[in-house]
C-alpha cells in the first residue's frame, strides 16, 4: 500500500490539477475578502475579528471546495482508463482494489490539506488586520472547524467520486455533480430537519460551525458513514466489472 500511495502522489506532482485546486482555494479567499469590503451600519464586515475565517469556510463549502475535491478524486480514479494505462497496470499485476483504495486515501488527505490551506490564508489575513483582537481560543476553534470540514466533506462527496468513476463518462462530471450537491446545502440549511440529515450540512453540525446538539451530531456521523459505505459498495462493483 505504501508503494501505491507513493506512486500516486508522484503522479499528482506531475499533474496540473493540484495547481488548479490551489488557485481555486486562493480565489475563494480573494472573493470573500472582497465581499468583506461591503458595509453594514457604516462598518465593513472584514473589520470584525473572526468574520473572514467564518465566512470563507462556509462559502467555500457551499460553492467551491467540494467540487474541486470531487474533481481530483474522480480524476485520480478515472485517469488510468481514460489514458489507456489500465491495461499496462494489469500486466504487472497491480491489485486494482488496493490501487483504488490508495487513490481514495490520497483524495481524503487532499481534502483535509485544501481546507487547512484555506484556513492558513484566512488566518494570515486576520492576523494582519486584527492580531490583537484574535484570541487563541477563536483561532483553535476555527482550526478545528476547518479540519473537520475537510474530513467530513470528503466523506459526503465520496459517493459522487465513486459514481463518476463507475459511469466512465469523464471526471469533469464529478465537478458538476458535486457543485449541485453542495449548492443544494444552502436550501437544506433553511430547514432544521433537512439540515440534520443532508450530508453537506451534517458536516457543519459535526465540525461545530452550526450550534448542534449531541443527537444532531450523532445523526450527522451516521449519515457520513452511510456515504462512505455507499461509495465503497459502488467502487467494489466497479472493480469487479473491470476485471
């Protein structure tokens, strides 16, 4: 497994998709910073300590990052077949189940890292603007939220990654599906019941972005575990079909 993880990470280093993901993350920060220039009662939103970290996290999750993470995950899984290298891998031979698992693990790590990158960007801006107003507790709380969002978002979108890989219609479909899926979370957040069971908003309950009770958190954990199991079942069926 270590060799597969190393090989897949080397493939990513040579791919432009990491640059695309990094650029998208930076753009999220810039767009939210621009939104922070709007005023409310003669005061800019960005002037409030912690506003930038809080706003960037939610807007990125509803509009951008799940689609980027889904694109990367499906790209890693689909590229072997679309670039016609899967036949060569079968001659080695390579355990396709372990290969797919390695790709999913890397996509999971990437999901966490991209959220931590966004946190680093927002924290640096907050430190420049409001260093004295920032408390250790506020920073650590946001760090926890960003980290858990990175974990939870991957679990929530893992069925999309698996489904696109099985459909074999092109990994860009994952971006479209994940964008619709995450954007729908805005509407789900308007209902207390839907907010608890919809995977993308369940992530916010677990991370602490929403004020959720223990029951809502446990429901969210169950929902995300169902998403993971569903994605594994889809990938298991896909691997059997390709043999």
